[in-house]
């Protein structure tokens, strides 16, 4: 099989990219030393995290000049995410660190006044005027397709600037900002999005690069104006634990109780890997695994969730998030293992993001006690520093506490449209730990603002009161949290039918919405939800069934 060389500078989920390349019939040769680049025919430079960290790593390791020589030689080169950013002159993320300067322009941070940052989700990479029945494909990119982006800094698109230098550009829009989604010239192709996480549309772009098919004309039989901009993300969540027979299963609780009524068996709703693939093929924009079994007697290197990730990432080409057990711990042999090392195990096995729950509450409490000063040692801080804040999700498990008036509590309250049975019209949302079993003297406003300051890139917002209710999302909670922070929010808990997704996207500025039980029980599919949203006029990504 043909070989492609991949430079892994130990940042993020490179395993998924390798899986995608192998899926297309190529073998991977890993670049271990700068000297290896000279013998590479096709070179891929992936990357996540900080621009400055990435470029500094390359510089200190002696890679910059060999990369430049490879590009100058005319051999195929693909840069992904930070790999694209490295080709430009510099970035506002780290102004003192120069880029390779191969493409004119610098990266700027997205304006977060009216939208969430990071920019996370499925967006366009448009090169042709929508509506033409015949399109000229640039490395397989199509205007009717959507691609997965996750970044805070982007190259603004200025009409004619890049084209004057011979570059072809595919653009995306976020809010009112148009930016470079992909760019290419001669042997160079670079994407701000992650093709390995963009489903079959992304695999098509990878295949075109590997086969050196820079341009091709094709009949776009399904062309339609999908519109530029971020789609509404629909996410499938799988709670994973061992059942009473010791098998790893997907389960679902009611207010976090996963046993059948009357202390019965753990609900067994299916096998994690099989269900993840099914949801991927139904069009789920992301898959989230929440490990709700501690696996205390298992060596970290053999954690069952690692194998689930490995198997899932071989055939599921959308982002994978893993939650549960991301904290400083002690291995079975007595070795102390940091949260960063635990997260690294998951990233190497196929995860794109890690979700932190109880440990984030504890860290936030300590942050507040220090006078809102960072320690630099929490799981959130260390993981986001190494892999970027887009890799860190904080899972929040709040429950309502009703009060007569805001004056009777020190906590952040809202006036609710759903008073308590005794008529209390105000409430605050108490944060919990240990799967909702233990309440803390902290409200959700305190928690989300603290973890945002620590470096979290996204909030997974659950609601104990709504969990398993099938009555819809807690819209008041979601709106209140979105007012408090700039980072994206995934709304969770309570979804029972497609109309609930319409409600949350219509009545709140949430960035994504998550479903579980309604999918697991077969009441509705992910496709049902997306079709319903599309009929209501929402921009959604539809699953593509072929490359």
C-alpha cells in the first residue's frame, strides 16, 4: 500500500487521523526526526492547541527548515488546523512567535461579543457559487458539505489577497466574520477544519490530497443552498458502565439512577462501540462517552474505556468526547498519575475532548478560596495548556433549590416561571459531585465562570431535575448560564422528542444539544431530530453516505 508520512509532535488526537488515512488504503510512516522529512514523499502536519507552543516545538526540535524544504521541493504537503496556521506569518495568539510565512496574513481571535469562542462545530468550506449544477471541486470540497472546526483564532478572508499570490481559498463564516477554511496552491493544501473528524466529507478531502486530485469537475446532483455558517449540533451521549454480570454496557438513568425500578438490574441498552457507530451513521455530530464506573481495580493502561475509544475511532469519523475519571490518581501499583497523563492516554486512544466533572467543582471551590487566582496545577489548567482549551469540557450537574426571594441566599438566583409547590418564585442551581449524590455550597454561575477562567473550552450543562424526564431541556438554566460565559454550551438532560431540540435552539443561544435515552430506546433517531430541525428552518449537517 502507498505510504504517507505523518509528523506527530504529541498534541491532540493523532490516532484518529492515522485511522482515517488507513481507512483510505494508505500506510502511515511516522516522522521521528527532522532528517526523516527528506525521505517523505507526502507529508502531513496535524496540530491542535496553541500556535506559539506548536511553532516553538517545531523550532526547538529542528523541524521548521526541513518542512520548508519539503514544501519548496514540490512534494505534497497537507497542514491541518495548527498545521494550516503555521503556514502564515503569525498569530495574535502568540504575537512574538513567527510562522513559516509561506502564505501572507496573520491569525486573529474571533470576536466573542455576540458569539461563543472557541468556534466549535460544523461549518462550510465554500469555493464556488451555490446554485451551479456543475462545480469545480477543490481537493474534494463541496459547498453542500459541512466540516468540523474547533479553534479560537482564524485567518480573516480578504477578497483577492490570497488569489493574487496563486492561492485557492475555501471560506467559512462565523457570525459576521468570514475566514479561511482551507487553502491550497500547487503541492500545498491546508485546512483549518479537521478532515479526519468531518465524516465522509472530510475523508473525501483527505482522499483527494493523497491521490493528488487538486481539482475535478463533477455534477452536483444534490446541490442546494445549505448556507454558510455554523450548523446546529446534535450530539448522542452514551453512559457506559459495567452491569451486574461484568459486561460493559450503555445504560441510562432517571435522575441518575440506572437500575430498573426496585433495585433491579442495571439497564442494558446495548454495546458502546456498536451504538456509537449507529449514531455516527444516523448523522450525530459528535459522540460523547461518559464513564460512570470507576474501574478502581483496573490498571490505567488497561482501562476498558481506552479500548472502546480505540475501536470506535477506527470507523467513527466525528469528534469523540470521554468523561469520567479524568483526575490525579494512583495506579494499582501505587504510581501517582496526573490528570494530564490520564487525559493523554485517552487522546492517544482516539478521544478528541475530555470531560471533567466532580474534579472541576473541587478545583473551582479552591480557585474561589484563593481569591480567584489560578494555581496552574488543576486538571483543567494542565490539560488545556498542553492540548488547548477546546480539548477540555466541564460537565456540570446542577439541581434547583427554590427560595422565597434572592435576599435569603448568597447564591446567584433567577426568577422562575415554574415555582415550587409551596409557591417559591426564585431558585438557584446547586452544583453537585459524585454523580449528583452530593450537593456543594456552590451555584452554577460560580462554577462556570471559574472553569472558564481556568481554561475550559466548553460546558456540558446537565440538569438533575430534568434527567430522564423526557419533558424538555431546562431553558431557564441554559439561558442563565449562557449569559455568564463566552465559551460554548452543550445543553443536556430532558430531551424526549425532536420538538425539544427545536425549543432549545429557538429559545436559547445554546451551541449544541445532546440526547441519550430517546435515542437508546429507539423512540427517535438522530436523523429524525435533524430532519425535523431542517423542516423548521434550522441549519443542520446531513449525513453523507459515500465519499
